[in-house]
C-alpha cells in the first residue's frame, strides 16, 4: 500500500495526463485531416507543429506511467513499452533498449521509467540506457560520453531515509525513493566516467 502523499501525487498526475492527451490528440488529428484534404500553403511550420504534437503525446503517455497510478494487477506488453520508449526518445540524444521479455506489471514499469528519468539527469550529452529485468531484479545501465552524477540525489536511493531539497525537474528521485521504500526495494549504484548502473 502506497502512502497517501504518493497516492495523491499519482492521482493528480494521472488526471493531468488524461486531460492533456485529448486536446493534443485533437490537434494531431486536425493536422492529419488538413494533409488528407490537400490543403495548400502547408510549409515547415506545419511539420514543426506536427512533430511537437507527436513529442507531447509521447511524453504524456510516458509520464502517465511514471508518475500516475499503478498496481500489480495492470499489465503492459513488451511491444507497448518499447513503443512508448521509442516515441519519447524520438528527436533526442537519448536512446533506450528495453530487454525484458513478455508482459510486466504497470508498477514494475513505473519503477523502471522513474529510474530511467533519474539516469537521464546524469547524461548531459545524451547516451544509451539499457533496461533489463533478471528475475525480480532490475538492471538499468547508462553509457554516455560523459556522466555527471549529483551525489546528494543518488544518495536518496542508496539510503532511502535521506531527504534533500530537490527541484521540480528532479522529483523522480523523490517519487522513486518513496515507492521503493514502501516496496522494501534496495538500490545499488555504481558509476565510471562513462557509465552509470542502477540495480534494485
């Protein structure tokens, strides 16, 4: 059972993502109709809007899983998770490889997505993140030209009682710490100049 604070945050995130996905989808559908109608005067601005809609849709779907409500009874297929990760990294310097075979519970995918967001903060130049699950244990590793680790943030995972001041862009560390503490998960973090690995 998750704490009331985590439940509330997840419900708020789910509501926001749910309310945003419809208008963004409507814009995307409108653009598609314009294309099919053969409208004249469509230039690079059209492509920019279309790409922005696709990016927004992908990130909303990703954030809904990472920060929204989850349970062990909801399942996500291997193909669905891969598609979400592929879409959300489109046009960025981040590449992902989803290695687990078969369906995963939404809660486990949530943990993996939050971990991915944590790893992304250490990749100022982009990189590749491989996400694998061996038995009940996640092995998530980033390789990049440069790794920039904030010790205070990562200590929140290795020592689950640690609390530090965080900015909104780093809220994934607090969310992952809180859920992991309630699930009694323990983290191991290791890094070199060009790699960062998280096992839990």
